[in-house]
C-alpha cells in the first residue's frame, strides 16, 4: 500500500470524520441492465387508461421517478400504483447490479479509519439494503437513506435534502462529512450542503469537471481513495450536530 497522499487530498481527509456514498452511481450502477424508460411508459399507460390527460411533454418523459411523482400529483391511487412499479423495478435491479470495483476497499478503509458511512440515494431503502446484504457489504455501512415512500407532493428529487438527512442520521456536522461522487452534480450538491466533496474520475466525468466545485478534491480511482482513507486518519473527533 502506498503512503503517499497528495497534500490537498490529505487536508480534506483530515477533516473527514464520516463519509456519504451515493448508492446508484458510486456504490453501484443500479440500472445498468434495466430498461427504466419502459417503467416510465407503463406509468403513463396506466394514467391514460384511467382517462387522465397529460401534456405531450409529460407523455415523452422517460424518467420513472419523475413519472411516479407526477402520478402522486394526479391522485393517491395513481401514485400508489406507480410507486409499486418503481419499487418492483428497483428490487429487481438490486439483485443483478454489481458493486463498483474498488467500493468494497473504500468501505473497509472507512471502517479501519473509524469513519462511519451513510449510503444515500433516491432508490427505495429496501432495494439498497437488499443489494448491500447480497454482496456482504451491510456490516460496513451505517445508515441507509433512501427515497421516502408514498409522497403526495409533486417535486423533483432534492440532493440537498438527501444529504441533510444522511448527515443527521450520522449525528455529525455537515463540515465533518465528505461526499464521494463520480458525477459533477454530486460535487456541487455537496458544496451547497456544506459538506466536503471527493470526486472519483470515471467514465461518467473527467477530472476537470469534478474539480469545478469549490473546495473539492479529485482522486483517480476508488482504490486510490481507499489507500488515502487508510493512510490519513481524522485529525480530531467530530463535533455533535446542532
């Protein structure tokens, strides 16, 4: 194992007492083998069959989560049926998805260095728990923060709210946490939420895109991050959340 960690990465890790891991996109690629657009279409079809008139723009949406929230806006019965379709899709995908190479090493490094981990995402928590159990990762993870069920308010998923829930579940301050992401969107969400951000270069984003968020650091791979987490312990005990 290398003990050489770049100074700017080490500075962030010294102040990182807890780690936030997005489930879909960092811990695994949940829908790599799933036709999610087909689920969105099934929700639209259900609404059409019940004589609901939707705009052409809504009728062409391919995001099942967006369509599920739309169905809740139409009415509780429509929302419940849509949510069942999305839930079943997520449970099926969780059985076939594989953990991102290197993520096990990151989780083990967090455990060894005394940094609790919260896994978070817009996926139903049952699917997230199922995936962690199936791959022997559950004992390496603390809180699992998933999509809140049976929402009757029409809203787009809010990354900031998800991060706040994860931070509260860990019982630390936002500034004591670092969110690990392979997407620029995650980096900016961390910045806006007051947490630190660690970008991981991948096929989803280049280094320069991940580094655009103020105060963020970027590593070349998850194994490199695992090495750094093991090498650089937290500088001091985190303060309690307020």
